[in-house]
C-alpha cells in the first residue's frame, strides 16, 4: 500500500484516510492517542508538498484534535516532523494531557506535562489496546 512508509505501513492501525494523507496510530505511543499523519505519496521534502496537500493537512489536524478532545480530554497537541530515520513526509502527533487518564485498563500519564514537548519516552501497549483505541476513533461521536 505505502511501501515507502516502512514500519508505519500498518493497515491494521489506520484511523482515517483522506485524499492526500492517512492518519494511523503510532504502534508505540507517547501519550494516549499518539498518531502518525502520513503523506500518501513518496516525498522526502516539505518544500515538495503541494498547496492542496497542505490545505488538507489542516482538515486532518482538526479531525484528529476533535477526536482526542472528545474521547480522552486532550488539551494540547504537539506535532513533530523530524524525518531523521524515515525520509518521507510524516508528522508524529502527540495529544497532551494535564491529568492522568484511565482508559483501556491502563492509567495514561503525560509524564512531561507541561514542561517538555513530550517525545522522550514511550508507552508500551499491546495490540489489543491499540485496536481498542482504533475502534473508539472509528465511532462517529465527533
């Protein structure tokens, strides 16, 4: 499907497909709902993103933020586009929480709130937890 996307090419974690972008859960999240926004074509530089692709990126962000606010109470969002190991356009999007969230038989804590931009730790979760998050995202509640 998106062979260039390597470890992010996991159809089982796709949350929503847009015309130019796809939203998928990050297999090893930082906080509850941590996801990847991936450009659907192979592109190694932000300067090569088209105006249409960038315009739709705003729609992807609005969808994602709305879901995380309504499902989990996220209060802020960090977008990282490091592109160091993966040389294709994608964003790591990390919902931020000012409190602990109990969900999926876990207590999720934003350990770096509010000081850091939350990328230095990871939360190991099972595939069953990832699939539960995905199922909640797929419900039309926003």
